[in-house]
């Protein structure tokens, strides 16, 4: 499996990380090094092996579907780089 | 007044505080002075001296009233990954610049409830992704140890590099660390201190900035095994806010330290004898094996056949989980937001914010994770890695079922290397640092690193003991026996 610059650009896009055109080749090479390294897993016989879901055999706890917390608008917005009038403000999404 | 209070162990300080030989205020002042004098190590990145003095005063009142817990009045450093209410923390990343958490992580809350004193936040690799503390937005933390007759700056290891350097340089009595692939144990070994990653689920992950949620665990980094036992006990609790937190009683780990390991079975895994392993590491391992044997343990050769696949499994699963966890850094709710050009929409905001805010290694891992989870590759990569992870865990289960109590391995493939020496050309070279430690995270087991020797240049070297799940007490007792036999007392010569 070899990653070309078009694939690198697609992965950057999926990751929502801007990568300049002239950096794509180096990025693709890094991907190839790392993927070449993890490629060894292909040689392991995993027939009939269950994929691990949880490292400890523990049932996830459940609780009643009720509100346990809330009314903390100011705290929730306090770290936002773009809070306005009690909301998170972002650039225009719909034309 | 006692001198050099910052050099005390937690156990020593506890006893001195209880006897009235010193106060938390004095202890705390000694640490704050040591921190001021050690800026060259670049360990403390957000200082909280006023908070520390206030907490020390409260601890002194509590100690005077009697019946204070072991950690009451003990000054600690906190890895920047833990959310601490009202105190800046940014997980070593530019994308969380200016972030001041509105809440406290469960682990740090447990420490404050026990009366511990917070000195400040400690340097670390960005989002705990790194093995040398070189990916930090704060710059490198520096190891207080140097090679004999050589002033090359060495790495304290990573990702808990600031924690390790601060404890080794006596800037605090202990520090919190986190360990996703070896981030407590490797830096502990590089700096001649003790670090334990408990069983997955022992420490709550709530309020600890997430890297790879199925692997992340917090743990203490301390000067001795006894201190690790004391501090771990205070950090652990069942926490309903972490769905993977174990609802099990937390035993008195310190009470387990009898030093008696007669009849214990210690496994020596043949797969950890790597090609090209330095002779010094071979010898360290053989010496440690002999020490445990002399202490009355039975030593047994064992096999963990899937060891070789642990590193590639880890470097697939960890980035996959990271790519998902780090999706939250979008410039909307906290941290950095890029300046936008006219006409930029929300996609440009995400892309520019993440390109500016994340460092190179974090970007690389997020993108690798995105790739292995993407349509068409999910089964070939991610699901296959999860199956291999099952096999790696099974290897350990079979060994424990056969009666092995603990497994002894080297902690790292070398002593601390020079900052910048590992280069950045090939990220896989850096990943090889984790070769002895990642298996433990993949299997969810407890693992402890204990300093047991020095290399020819005088740098500390550590051995790792791996225990049965939930048996941190027995594991620490085994580590205690090893610590006593090794008698490692060397300290770095002060140059900073």
C-alpha cells in the first residue's frame, strides 16, 4: 500500500487540517513509513479471534435517563474564542 | 527547622509532619524556592504559588487537629494533562492556549481531598504524544541527569517528562503522570525515579484530557516505591463520571509492602530479549532477575508470543482513538481559533485552526488515525489491530493462569538520549522507545518502573515489573523487594 499526494490531501481534508500543497509529498512519505511499520499485522493469524471491545471484562454501568447536571451556561461559554449573546458563534454556515 | 525539605520522600515528610518536626508551609516554601532555581529544567509551566501556600496552611491546620491522611500537606506537581479548576492547562498544546478549566479532574480532586498541595502544572509532550517531551508547545523539559563529563542536554523522556524531571530534581515530593504507551514508566526510568501505571480502570479518566481512551491511565511518579504506594492509594477511586472506572475497593497499597516475595513466581519473557539490545540493558535485566531470586522468588522463563506485534498494534489503535478524541478541538468551544480571511466559512475555520494549533506529531497521528478508520480500510487496519490486541492480552492471561505472579523486563531499550538526537526524519525510530511498555497498556495491566542501575556514563536505568490485573499491592511489594535489593541511591549532580 503506497500513499500518494492525492490520498494525503484527502486524509488531511477528512481530518480538517489544512496542509499546504508543497507539504503533501513529505506527508505522504511519513504516512508510508508509519503504514509500512503497521503493515506487519497482516501476517498475524486472527481467524476466529474476537476484536477487543473492552480491556477489562466489565459491563458498562447504566443509570436512569434523567438530567443530573445543567444550568451552567456561563461556565460552558467561558473558554470559547467566539461566544456571543449566550451562544457559541461561528462563521456563517448557510448562505 | 529541617534543611533541604524538598529532598524528603513523601513517607519521610508525612512522618516529619505528624511528629511536628516541620510544617507543610515550610515544605511548600522549600519546593517553591527549588522550582524558582530550576527554570533551566523547564518543568513547571503554570505556577500556582499562592494556591500552594493557601493549601499548605489549610493542611497544617488539619494535621494539628490530628487524623490527617498520609498525603496531607505534601507538595505535588500536576501534569498539564489534568484539568484543574481555575488554573490554566493546555495539555502541552497550542490549540488549548488560554484554556482555564471550569472543573477539576477526579484524580486531582482526590489528591486535594487528601490534603495534598498543588505547586503547579508540569511540562509534557503535546496531548501526551511523544517519548522525549520534544513535542511540547512549552519547549523541551530537560533531564536533571547528564552523562559524566558531558553537558549535553538530555531528554527526561515522555510524555510525562516534566513530571519525571521535577521529581528527580527534588522540585516536588511527587507528581502525577499519565501513561498511554509508557509515558509514566519510560520517563521514570530515564530520570532514576519510580512510576506506576495501575490497572486500566483504577484511576478515573474524568477531567484528564483524552489521548487514546482505551489505553490512558493516570499514575504517580515518586522517589520511592513506598511513595508510589501512598500516592496511588490517594489517586484511585470509583467514579461514576468515568464509565470505565472500576467499582472495586481500593486496598491499602502501602500495607502490602512487606518486602517478602518468597515463593512468588517471576516470569522472564524471552520475546523481550531484542536483537541489538545494549549489553548494559542485558546485564541490568540479569542482575534484577538474580536479585529477585536471592529474595526467594522462583524465576521462570515464559513466552509472550505476540509481543512483536504490540508496537504496530499500538501505533494503529492509539492514533485511531486520538483522531476521534481530538476532533473536539475545532476552534468553537475552547482554545485557539484561527484568524479568518474574508469569505472563509466554517470548514476553513476548522482547517486553519487545527493546522495552527496542533504540532507536527499530533497532526501526523490524527491523520494516520483518520486514514486507518476511513471507509475501505477499517477492517484491514483497525479491526485487525483490535483482534491482535485480544491475542496480546491472551498471552498475558495464559502466563498468569500458569501461576506467574509478576513479569520482569527492562523498562526502556536505552538510557536517556540527547534532546534532538533522535531526529524527526523517521517517526518510527522514536516509537521504538515504547517497545517494552506498550504491551501493558494494550492488555490493561499494571506496570511499574523501578531504578536499579546506571550505565557506563552514570545515567539511571530502570526495570519494569508487570502484574496481574487489580493486584497493584502485590506488584508494588515485588517492586519494593527489587528496590531494596538494588539499593539505587544515586542523584543527579546539580548543574541548574
